[in-house]
């Protein structure tokens, strides 16, 4: 593995998940693999779980970790080619990124969409420019459209639950549902896009996406899934329910509907196959998900967040070995 930007960088999802699960059982078994190697973690927007889990994963492999908050600690970067830099940007990425390539062995970057211009956001200019100019492996800690480390973690968590025999299948394939949830502000499509991309690529499940009218995601990521606006229909006999808000894709970055009826409740889970509930966190309690679910045995959110370490460790191992 050279870079880790999307599921397309992974040749075998199950093998990568197995590696992550093996690290969960023995976190320090490769503690010398990253000796004398350094990872730079650049954050263009805030983070908690992604930042901490990546640091721990790298340290478990013996790597040195340097974290740099670009917005608050560094110069404003310019990403456009042939830009006339007479505005607020101070340094061009084509000058900064090669220096990062001299300082680090791996560069991990977290960016965020503006939610103002879909064409700009979906071009993934920021992370592509780092890949182009850094000259070293780049790991996405979330980009404008995708969050691959979260999605690898999600597949790992689902696999782990199945292996624990906590999911008793009623059909030949496990049923996974991605359901839209209300939120107080417009959120990116990154997590939903990425989850759909990975579950479709995994090809081991029945996958259903449910959302209100006008909340369609890009077909680039959802092709292969069944899509319905009937949440009850989607939830029936589900084994896993992934809850996430996202803003509109077509009329980009808007909130049209914030119907509280879309919040997942214990009553709605009654028609599932005792489904386990997932969310990437942070979560707005009693807006996206009810307390009665988050604090119940149905919730996997804490286990899911904990697994972020092992997913990141598996990816870094693949890059170091590559």
C-alpha cells in the first residue's frame, strides 16, 4: 500500500480487517516496525478520536509522531495551481508539501469540506495536492468527501460482532442499514459516502440506505445499495444500523428537512433483528440518537471508537511494509 485515501487503495478488505483485529489482541507485537520512522499528522480542522487513535497506533509501531494544527499554528496554505497569492494565503502547498516529505516518512492529513461549492469539495484538491507534491505516502484522516479510517473501523467492528456470534443471521447475508438522522447544522457527506463505498466494495452484506427526500448521496458511492425513503422498511430485520446525518448533495450543503421522527429510538429497533447501532461520534444526544439507545446494550459506539486505534495501526503497517 502506497497511500490510504479510499477503499480503492485496499486490495483485500478482509485481510486488512484481520490485521486490525490481530493488533487488538496484541497491540505491541510489531513495536519495532516503525523504529526510526516519523509520521506527521496535519490537521486543517479539529479532531479528537482520529487524532488520538492515529497517534497511539503509530506509537504502538515504534514511530515518532508530530502533530501540527495548520489553521492555528501555521501559515494559511494555498492549493490552487498558478494562484496569484495576493490574498490571505501565505504559502503554497507545492512549497510546503515537499518539505513535509523531507521531515516525515508518512504524512497523515485531515481536511474538511467548505459545504459551499460542491465542485471544489468533490475535486479533493487539498489531499490530492499533498499526494502530488509530498513525495511520501499520504494517509487520509478525513477529506472533503471520504473518511476511510472510520469506514475500515466500521467494517472491523461489524466483522468482530459477527465473529463473536452476537449476530444471528435470519438470511444468507447480514443486513446493514445506513440511516439519515436529524442535526442542528449542515454536516458533510464524508462519513456516509465512505461507509457506503466500503460496504459496497465489501460485497458480503445486504446494504440499504434510507433518508428523507432530497438527501440523496452521490451515486459514485451508493451504487450497489438499495435506497428507500421509508425508514421502517429499511430497518425491518436489520442486523446493524449505522446512524449519520448529512447535508444535501444536489443543492449542496443545505438542510431541507430536520424531522425529529427520523431520530432512531428503541421502539424503531423493535422491527430489527436485535440490531446493533453504530455512529462515528461525536453524536448529538436526543437529536441524532436517543439516550435509550446510546446507553443500551444495542450501542456499539464506544467499541467502534476504540477500534479506531487498530484500524489505523493496520493501515500504517501496510504502508511501512510496502
